[in-house]
């Protein structure tokens, strides 16, 4: 075991108590509400002398406890969108204004990766950086609970597939850029001894160039951990195999190049549609072995929200004690200012909610736009949730009520049942015209088989998968009366990334919306596709 294994030994010792604590699910379930009440009180007391805190009486509220504190806070502070807070946020970022939404001057700002609206800039205070650092440690603590040897993985290299770490600095010393760039700036020895791809490549903003340089830098390294979105990991894996083979190496799969790879930390998109391709890349067989340990995280620019805490279970445990307070609005009430927001022990399993955050950086009851479902609710255990979509990403043009998760899981099922090799995808409505019925269109990257019958079977399996998950869609499809069969439109692999590049959104945490109420994403993708096959 190499000299850097000592880093893992030290980390294991540092985390020993936390690992034992996280394993006590009964205690976390019993204390979840009290922990969250404590986080809210701390945030309010800390921000009491800011402009926002004085306007909303935080000094008075901060002395309250429990249910009284929550009721008073919800009565005093309405739920905000980013647009509601934007004037104050812009003063803080562009003018370096202090004590506005959060104490002092917030020096770091994360530029978000959304494709649905213009750029957003999220405050990243020192307290939020500590929040992210602690969540990252919890990530390794859960990995250790899954049986991952921390000395073992730190004996090799850890590869981060983040965005550019290049930050723009204005005349007030305020830094703006990708969140991964803000975090990368804080990496110090001894972590620099195991971190890949290194500062010079991390600064690269051109994603194709970055992938090429990353591949060249990491090809001969002993990579043992990879962290990044599955879609971009697959791009890297493919290029690594190409370079390895070009160099005369036997490289049937990634396991031949990086045999000690043990942990894949991923998030940003649902894993299921990518699982068969990851297995293919790792073991050479889409039905073969997966990377030994996978750990899913829910890490937004606004906060590090949740981490997978059970091996093989997609539920992620809410980060309860990280100086962030969570509320959840029933999805059907999203956008209603009178809607009741619930806390972690008031939600119901299986029901959809929009996430609302109060952070230690100045976001006050901010609607994040993510839609989640809970698998576990206190006091039965710690709150555990899954991301099922975005509040603005759904299809209901004809009363079909289809969300992103329905599309993602149906695509994964169809790929598994047909053996198809697929990539990125999005779904859109096809509006009735000239005797043509209403339909759902699935635009999907297709690598084979190149056979009309195979595509037709995939479309049928996808259609059945969506019907199995949405009663409303199934009702519309009954007898083809409300909606006709799915239209499957296949495009070459890489087309969605070409579209993202044309939007200036290529790389890092940028991702493709899975469905929408209109055709803006589907038509934009088709506009850049060199070859289209519609069935």
C-alpha cells in the first residue's frame, strides 16, 4: 500500500465517531425534527443583524424554539423564488455590499448550470463552504459504512470531473464561477497528493479540450475513486479506452486500465438510464459487473442536500445537521403563496414535494425547483428521499401527467429489455394536427442495434413503462383515444452534448432536461442533429 494510504488512515480515524453516529438510524429518525429546529435557530440568530434579518425580526425569532419558532418564521418570511431575491443578491455580488442577506461580504458566488432560464448566481459563504466540506466527509463516512477501505482508495488517485475552476474576480474582490472551482481552490496538501486531474487541467473551461487533457493525464495513473455525472464519466471512459488501445495496450474495458477503481460518486442525473453503459464500460458486458461501489449524492449549488446511506438503495439521507433548513411544498401546490410548507417529519412517503431551502449563505425560504419523493420519514428513520424531477420539467399538455422520473425509469426499462445502447434523451409533446393524434415523442441518442424492428420494440417497451408509472398517461393511451403511440426519434450519440455546447452549457454539472410541457428542448436538439430517424 502506497505512502498516500496514510491519508486514508488518518481520515478513517477522524471519521470513526461520525461513522458510528451515521449508522444509528433510530437516533437520527428520533432526533430529526429537533436537529432541524436547531439549524433554523442558528441561521436566524447568525443573520439577525443583516438588512433582511432586521426587516423580519430575526433577533426576536431567534430566541424561540421548536414549533413556535417554525410558525413564526413561516408567518414572517414568505417563500421566495430566485427572482424575488435577485436584487439583493446582485448588490452583494456586483457591489460587494455587506450585511444584506448574510453577515459580512460574501466573497464567493456559484454560477448555476440551469438550461431553463438565464444564469443564476448563488452565494457561497464561508459557512456554506464548511457545510460542503462536512458533507464531503460524510460522503466518505457512508462509503466506509458500505465497506470501502479508505486507506485502500487513498493509496491511489481520486479523479474529480468538475467544471472549470477558473474564477472571475471583480473590483470588490468577489469571485464568481463554477462551484467546483470555488471548492477546488481550497484543496491543500495532503489531498493534492491524490487529487486528479490537477490545478492546471481543472482551470480549463473548454470541455472537449479538458476531457482530452484529463485522459492524457490520468491514463497511466492508479485511479481508485471517480466523482462526477454519469454522462460525463462515460465520455471520459470512452476516450480513455480509445487512447489506451491506440497506445497498444490491451483495454477491453475500463477495469483493464484502472483495475483498482473501487468507488464511483455520482449525482446530477438519474443513474438508471446510464447503468447498462457504465457496466459495459467497466466490465465489457452491459449485463456484467458494475463498478464495485457506487454512491449517489444530491449536491446542488445552493447546498449539499443528501447522500445515499444504504448500499444498493437509491434513497438519499437528508443532510440534517449542516446549517441548512429544509421545507417541502406539495408539488400540486407549487407556486401557490398560500401553500403550507412541511418539514421533514410532516411529509408523506411516496408523495411529491418541491424543495424549499433556508441556507447559511442568505437564501431565505428559496424554492429550489427540484421535486422529490420520500422513502423514509421520521420517526421511523432518518428522512430519505429521491429526486424525481423539476417543478418546471413535466408533461401535461394533454392531461397525461408525466414527470421526469417516469421518463427516466421507462427509458432504463426499455434499454434493459431490448438490449439497446442509448445515451441522452428528452421527451416532448406532439400536438395533434391534420388528423395526426396527440403523442409523446422521445428524442434519444441511439448506438444500436441499427434495425427498425429494434427501435419499434424499444418504443413499445418505453410506452408501457410510462403507462405503468402514470395512471393519467395510461388512461390517455387506452384504445389510442386520448394519445397515440410514442414517436421514437433517434439521433447519433453525442448530439445532446453538441446542443449543450451550442448553448454554452457543455461540461461540468450541465445536464439535459428529460421532459417539458412544450417542444423547446426537443426541437433545439433536433436542429443540431446531423442524422434523424423517426419511427
